[in-house]
C-alpha cells in the first residue's frame, strides 16, 4: 500500500476508533529517524495518529513498552487505540514543545533538573526481560560499525586499510569493555532534547521510547548532556553528570563509584553513541533521503575528537579521524568547522 493510501486508511481507522461519522482529518507532523509517520487529528482534544508499518516497525512492541512505562509512573503518551496488525496507533497528544525549543543559558538548570529526575525514575523501573532485551556487546558493536560503512566508505569514499581496521576494532573493544563494566539499568536509547516534551505544570513527556533496552547506566545521561543537537561547556556537563551520579547512588540505582571512574564511563559511553551517530546520520541521508541530519554532524565530530584526545587509549582513533577523515569532511556541503560547532 502506498503512503497516500495508508494515510487515507489511517484516517478512516481513526474515525472508526473514535466512533465518528466519517474519516478523521489528519495534519502532517515531523517524522522521526525511523519509518513511522505522525499526524495530528482535528478532534477535541487533538490526538496523534501514527502510521507504523508492521513490515519495517514493531507497533506491538511500541504498545507494550508504552504500557509498561506508564504503569511504572513514566509520562509516555497514553494509547487511545491500536491496530498493531495493520500498524495504526492513536495516542495522547503531548504537544509541540520539545525540551530543545525552550533550553537557554537561563532555563537549562531548572529544565535539566526536571528531566534528570525523570531519568532517575526511569532507571528505577524493574526489568521485564520479555520487553527489554539486553543492550549486548554485539548490538553495541553493530551500532559502531555503521560509522566505517556509512560515513567513511559511502559518504566520504575512504577505504580503510587493514591496519586502520585493526585500530578501529581495538578502539571499539575498549568501549565495549567500558560499557560492560558499569551497572545496567533500563535505557531509553534516545533520551535527548527532541524526545522530551515540556508542558506547564506536568512532568516531562517522553516519546520515541520503543527501542528501550537493558544496558549501561550512563547511556541516557550522556545522550542528554552531550546532546547531538545542543552543546554545553564541558565543566558544566561534568558537574551535572556527577550530581546525577550522587543522586542515583542515594536512590540505590548505582553503587558508590569514584568520580573519575564515573566520568570515564560517561565519556566512553558518549563516544560509543557518537560513533554510532556518525554512521546513522549519513545512512539516514543516503539510504532514507532524510537530509536534515547531516547538518548536526559537526557537533558530533567535536564530541568525538574531544573525548578521544582526553584519554591516551583513545588517541590513535582521534588522530586517525583528524588526519584522514577531517580533510574529506571539509569538502562536504554540510560541513562547518567542528571546533566551533555548538558554541
């Protein structure tokens, strides 16, 4: 079925679900990085209709995760109706105000306090193994390997030598060992400023949660504090990270850990995530024709090189990236000086 036909059928399904006399009118909303499409209904109150094709998404998992998180006190959208066989969902409308849109130097302290409190609630949720698979080393490695394939090979046209491939394998192994060594909790996997919805007087709403797993405790924290879309000074980020660690220890989420070790977990987990993003955004552009993501790469590159420079074990990777890839990146139309990105 074509996208237009699915949209028409979605409107008819919404009308039936709400016992309307005709199809619901749907207006387009921005899509996410996956294959789902979102629409707002013309009803009062408005609702969000989702086209989630079962062939390439898992709408039943979306419903299961949303239900589990809500039952454990997390503000995810309420499921109004669902046809998981056909991939049609009808959700509570959490509004248009993303955390990203209201962050400023003046507001960030209060807003981050809210969303880090919500993250602590998320990390206190008990695991249901039927819903949340392990964020395994195999999956983390698969994510990092997107970078050499899509950024290095397909976008930049650079062929990695055998020696460079071994260096990448060694670097990735270090990051996997660090991820495995830290406590594991529930992980949203995209806990950042564009997936956190702000409505006055309510707890932050959380969206794009369907890929949640059980994995490293610093993953969501570094997703938030080293956001691919907005940057804060390193000293401030480290202060927030250590304050969160202290709160998580007091809540029993973490065992006591030295600040230096926690920041190492945090930095190295961020590097794993940003290496993944360096492959994911080019794949979204080249394969999925979603061009808007490439403009965010300079900030991600800055994070990667700063972290690699900070740790001797990671410097071979950073030096290779800077000497071999940056000259090719500088030729790209989306490029802006990574050393100034986000300032």
